[in-house]
């Protein structure tokens, strides 16, 4: 069930604003002051944190779990706009421009967030130049990501968008191997929504990558066995 809870105490349960880069410059005393004006909200997997076009202005700092920004279309299709985990900030756009929410925010797993009322968010911005700069850097980063996604849709076909998404979502498996992993593994339907393709198309291409020994799927991860080859294929596609 969803619900608001009081701010807990203790080293393992204390909520944090400084867990995110935006508020990292706050002193411990300042953080405590602002947290006194916030609340913690817990939500269960599959539940909504906010709905599309909801007229709210709270900002959320993820404390645990995983959330996803989803845009739903009338024809029953969805587009995944982003995935958020501990330390990520969500909802800042509505707090800045005062307009309705631009996407649904859904819990992929059980999750908890610190909820900053819009007025509190504005007060922090007014009093902290470093926080403002960190926020602008975050927005600039997200704008660059949007431009990259637009470029993918413009210049790459479906399979190469999939390769690019796999590389973008992955992280190095270890310091001693070139392999990269996506953990936990994304299901094919979610990958399809992410790149604007059908689940069947993604499934066929993932099977092809598996036969070519470029990708291996386990119960805990998608393993990119040869990321350099995926990058080479993307580069070749862009040259054509």
C-alpha cells in the first residue's frame, strides 16, 4: 500500500536529501532543517507515485527501490522516459514551471521517496546557489540525453537503437573484463518501449545476438559479451 510515514531516525533508516548530487552541498544542519518540512512516502511495486497531467508540484528524492517515468498513449502503447533509483531526483520540472505532470511515475519495485513540497523546493533554490547550479547541470544532462534519443530515432534503425540502448543501460562487469551487464535484466517488452519498437522485434534481435555470442541472458543480468562489436555495428550503420 502507498502511504506517508513520519521521518524515521537511526543510521540505517534516516532519509537523506544529500544522497542526490543536487543537494550534496547542503550541510548536515541545513539538510535536517529542510527534512523537517518534508515527508517520506512509501509505495508498492506497480503503484503510481504521480499520474500524467496531475496538477502537483512536489519533488521526489528516491531513497530505495526503482521507479519509472512512463508516457501512455491512447492506443494502449507506452514509452519509457527514464528509470530512477536511490539518489535520483524526480518531478523537478513541474515544480519549476508550475504546469501539470508530463508523465506517469510508477514504482517498478517497492520504493520510498522523500517528498519535498514545491514551496520547500523553491525556498532551497532561493537560499543555495550551489544547489541551483547542480540542478541546472542535471537539467542540462537530461537535455543532452533527450537529444541523443532523438538522434537515435532519426539516424538508426530498430536493431541499432537496441544495440545503443543495451550499451547505454549497461555498466562494466568488472575491472578485469570488457564485458558489461544490465542488472537486474530488463524484459523484452520494456526494451521495446524504450526504443520505440515491438516486443517481437526486440525478441528476434536478442535471439540473434545470443546466437552470435554477443549477448547472454541469465536470471540476474543481461551480459554484453562483446560491447566493442555492438559499438562497431552502430558506427558502421551511421556511416551508411
